[in-house]
C-alpha cells in the first residue's frame, strides 16, 4: 500500500506515519509539507491508496486545499486531520468528498483505527460526533462561492492562492515558471469565474471560506440563538 501525509509539523508527521505503520507495516509512505508539494507527490505516485491532509496548511485555507487535491485527483481517498472540533467544519469537509475527519488530539491507536475504517470503505468521523455530523455545504453566499471555486482549473487555484499571499504577476510567473501574459490570462479567468471585478475582491472572497472563519461564524450564530430575549 502507498500513503501520502500532507502535514507541515514534523512531530505530527511522525505520529501519522507511526499510525499508518500500525495499519500497514510494509506500506510505502511519502510526505509533503504544502499543497503544491502534495500535488507533485500525487502526480509522481498515482497508485496512492490514501491521502492524510492537514486542514490548515501554510499559504492556503483548508477548504481550497481540499478542492485542489480532490479536483486534480478525485479517485484517491482523502482524510482530513485537524485540531478543529466544530461540527460545521466537519460537515463542510465531508461535503467536499473527503473520506474521513480525524482529530489531532486522537491517540495513535484511534488514528490507526480510523485509517483502517477508511481503507475498508467507511467514512470516519470522531466517535463523539457520530450521528451528529453529516455532509452539508456551508449555506448562503459561502455555498455559492464553493460552487464557483469548483469551476477553477488546478492552475487557476494555484494562482488564486498566490494572489491571496500578495504576490504580483511577475512573482507568480516566476514561481509557476510561466509567462506574465499567461498569468494575466489566468487572473482574468479567475475574476470572471468568481464574478468579481478586481484582484482585491477575489482575495476577499477567498477569505470568506477559511474554515476557521466558518467555525467562528457558526459559534457566534449558536451563541446568538442561545441568548435570552432582552426585550
């Protein structure tokens, strides 16, 4: 079997590898510390059985990372590994087609058990959330934004991530090894597909789908509903 770990923290990469060894001692395990690195690894290892993906990777939101990997390689199962315990986040991730959601606070034995469940064809969520979490896209404007992001090509998603990091066309062209003219074409297509008029508006749209923000909105909404009537 062959697995890919996408995680930027060395200690947790080791913990995930140890859990995978409990499931498949002879497995071939490759690692990446960014979404771009993950896509390169997947392209080079097309026979992957499973991808373990940290939800919060540097330079990307968790949601866009899932979209990029699922769009480029839809047949490879992806399991999210995260410290976020909000049900809205879990449901949003499952709605994007991931095969499981594992908490970073899980023991090595629980990690191995959850990975085994996914390899047997099940969708795993933390035991305390079973029956409470189901695939459910974020509602309202966020739902429409996710739909529009799915229309972007993998290269356009990379350009959009770089715009979010504040890179200019020349810098993007250098990093992607393409011409500035090609970057401009990508930017124009991104603005058209996201239905916005400027790069700044595109970046604002991206910030709306950060799962940490979604979690905060969900918590705030629940608190508001729980407040007694002050009138």
